[in-house]
C-alpha cells in the first residue's frame, strides 16, 4: 500500500463511440475503492474526471455522455490517464476527435512515461491501446489489447512487445487490458497495489468479479477464495491475514482476533471457509510471494515479504501447492 497526501486524478479520456463499460466498469471499481477507504476512515485515493475534445459524445450503446471537461493542457496532480476503447466498427477510423486525442496523449504523456520516476500512468482499456499506439507511446513496452485487434496493434506499434492471451499487462507506467471486463480486472490490480489487498478484495466482492484475474491465474484469487460465508469472526481473521501475511501468526493470535478459542476457530474455519486457518494463511503467503516474483523480486526476498521463514520453506510450499519452483513464474513474464 502506497502512502499519499493527495488523491490520484483518474482522467478518463472518452472518444466518440467509446464502449460504455470501458468507462463505467473501471470507474465504478475506483469509486468503490474510495467508498471502502472512507469506511476504513482513510481519505479517498482517487478523483474521477472525464474528458474529451468535445463536451459530449455518443457511446457504443447510443447513450450520450455530457458535461465532459476539455483535455487539460498539462497534468497538474499525479494523474492516471485512462483511455477507453471504441466499438469495433469505429476503432480503426482516424477522425478529427481521435487524431486530437492521439496528439494530446503524445504531447502530455510522452515525457512522463519515459522518465525514470513519474507520478503519471497510462491505462488503456480494450482498443484504447490503438490510440496509445497512434500517439507513439508503446515503443519498447509490453502491452496487449482485444484478441481481434492484436494484429492491428502490431501494425500500429511495430516496436512494441504485443502480448497474446493476457487479460492485462503492466509494464512500468503503462498498463493495458484486453477487453471490457478485463478493464475491471486491471482496475482491481491497481487498486490492490495502491490501497492494499484487503480493500481490493472488498471492491471485487462488491462487484462480484474475480480479483486480479489474468491469463496465468484463471482460478479465483486466494484473497477472495474461502470468503463466500457470512461468519464475522472468520472474516475478521481473514482480513487480518490479508493485511499482514508476513506477520508471525499462530493459532493463539488468530483466535484472539476472532474473539474465540483456538479449537472453536479451527472448527469455524473448516465449517465456514472449508479450510484450516493455517492452510488459508499459507495460500495468502504463496500468492503474495508469487506477486513479488512477478514484480521482479528474488525468491529469497519474495519469501521474506510473504512471511516465509526462508527461501527453502517458500520453495517447498510452492512445490506442494503448484508443483515446480517459484522461478517458473519468471518464465511467463
């Protein structure tokens, strides 16, 4: 979780004929993140804004979005620019509006995206990556788009590394997703990085979607698995584990958080979650370790941040859970 003194500006760039869910899906996820931050007595992390060269546009379903602000001349606060995709019959067209957006993207984000340290990010949803390609922002970067548009993206960005069969790809300050619902997955992934896994899990639960879904992770995220019950004590313990998987947990400490005895907590977990508390803890630690490795950490460091006593213990747990070795995760990056 990142400490900030001011919220991030989420600037949704909406072109004519944009897919409405490319805008509304991620926007709703970030709105819910603010709601859950407020419930945790924390300030909002995101400020939602919507911009276009024109004050109103017609979306893919014929609904008009009005009251759009003009594209700003520069980015003042830390800003994540979210470029929504357009419906298939329009995403290949270069209209005055899309040309204006591509020029603005290049002028506004080319420098920040190539800087070593930047406060800004570019998020593309579905065919929004084509606009980023027209703006010249994908050179040398890993990215993806809808499977039907991969060949178009390769033509528009020949020096980009276009990744097939991925729900989303994050490469530095650039994040791209493959389609409508993948935009929500990407939003949840970024919310988890920014606000912490438990808060992102709460947002995903509200939206009834997978958390951090990717092509490599078709199963339900461990942060959401075993959470389909209504028992408050078990949820309290699961929240505590999710917030601090690296803590030196034992059954006595977990039982104290649940306000039950150790024996009763074990029985509750098996009845309500279908798994023991320590087994649940290990699954969360394994997921945290896997994420660390995919972010470039060594096996030893990933084991430490995930709460394993040693790299050897991490490797053994990995082998029992998935087979192979933690180093296998680096081969899919």
